[in-house]
């Protein structure tokens, strides 16, 4: 039986080896595309002030106030005001099922939590005594129909907007019934609507919070202007650049550089992890074979893990440098020219004459 069990594990490890090869190759693909991303800081640097633009084809930036002439609310609790975005989140106090595995058996436990997506209690393993209600109010996100940066209109549905901020609630901005309360929590203000209390809620009680984007005194947008409307910029290689940034052009470029750097490191770390996992899968037949030698079983697996780690780290560094050069035309040309010059020198260098023996 032991031999049969080992044979099955060995056959199964072959499948892991094949999967490992795919994951290993995929890590190089991720690293390649990670190093080939567009640095939008360089793109934004070429934009000219809209006041200096010669014609509508120029890539420009506009630094003005962000505003809207339209009043916006949610049509339920929040009065209309000069909001560009209203994001209403509705959570219900509900039963939540958790599944854990103990000794190869599934153990089901139930807890009451505030959740936005209410689980269907009919699908619980033990629905009796854990019945959830249907949430009567949905979470919704609303955007204004019109917005502008200075005198230039923007497409609110297409443009990237700054993040929303939690709205401080008070009775002046809300339409509330007698039984609805404003609750001040650590991070958010909530409307509490239920039969229990916020400290001791009952199943089916609701809490509602809002995040909004309000007009801002100074923002920067990159794009192209036509008929006093600021539209997206599309370059030759990059995707569109059409976002609202808080602050000046320099502030916007700082954000873009930070995003580019962070995304680059995420790609490199992700590529390294994929490569490490892929190598571990590739080495799985060897790890399985080591089980035949008791004293090598545990030590061998640890050693293989470290070997895979070191190889993945070295290959990630080498691949990152190589792909960065491949995506940098100037650096690639310089390396080719230098390599050609060295090769030409070695080829044309006269051979050393053998010294005469006396």
C-alpha cells in the first residue's frame, strides 16, 4: 500500500511539474510587461499650459477650480447640494456563515456582522435559527451630469476623479424620520435605522454612510481642448491620460511618478513570487522522491525551497535588468554598439607573436 501511495504521489507531482513550467514562463511575461509600462510622468511633462496652446491638437494641462452647476443628492436621505459624486453604502446586520476544516471535516460556525452583501441564509448548511432578511435599500453611487475645471467642461463619466471622502452627517443635510439616528463612529458617521440599538443591533437593522466628492479650489487635468471642453489625450503608445489631480501640475506628476514606481515594484515582486512558486512545482518530483530517504525528507524539502528562492531571486534581477534594457531603445542601441565595437576590436586585433626561445 505504501508503494502504491508513493507511486500516486509521484505521478501527481508530474502534473505539478507541468503546471510549474507554465507558471515559471508566466513570471517572465509579467516581468516583461511590468518593465514596459508607460511612465505617465514623462507624458505629463510634455503638456503645455492651456493659455499657451497654439491649436486644439496641442496636449495641454489646465489648473483651475473643480466645480459643478448641478445639485446632487441620493433622493432618499441626503439633501441635494454641490456634490460631484455621492457614494451611499448600506450595510445590514446579518448572519454570516464561516467554514473551517478540522481533521478533514468541515465545521460550520455562524456570527452576526455588519455586511454590505447580505448572504442568502437558504444556502447555509444550517439555515434554521440563522435567517437573514432582504436588504430594503441598496448601495448606490451617483455622479453629477455636469462638471468643469475653470471654464472647461469635462466628461464626468469618462474622466478619472479623485477619491471620495467620508461625509460628516448632521440633521441639516439629511431627511430623517423620528426613529432614525445619526451615529458618530471612529471613521464614519452613520444613519442607524433599526429596532435594536447601534451598540446592540438586531438582525435586519441598517446603517448607512456617505462618501462624497465636493468642489475643489485647485485641480489639474491633462487633455486636449475643443470648444471649451477638455477631452482625453491619446498618445502613440500609451493609453489615454484623462484624470483630475488635486493641486498643481507638479503635484499631478508626483502622483503619477509614485504610481509608476509602486506598480513597477508590484510587478517585480509578483514576478519573483510566481517564479519561486513555479520552481517549487518543477522540483516537486524531486521532493517526492526524497521521501524514500527518511533523513532527507524534511531537510531536502527545506533545501529545495531555499534553492528555488535563490534561483528565482537571481533570475528576477537579471530578467528585470534585461527587460528594462529591451524597452529602452537608447540603452539597447548603446549596448549593441559597444558590443559590436568590442567584437570588432577582438576580431581585428593582431595575434601576439610567440617569443623566440634561446
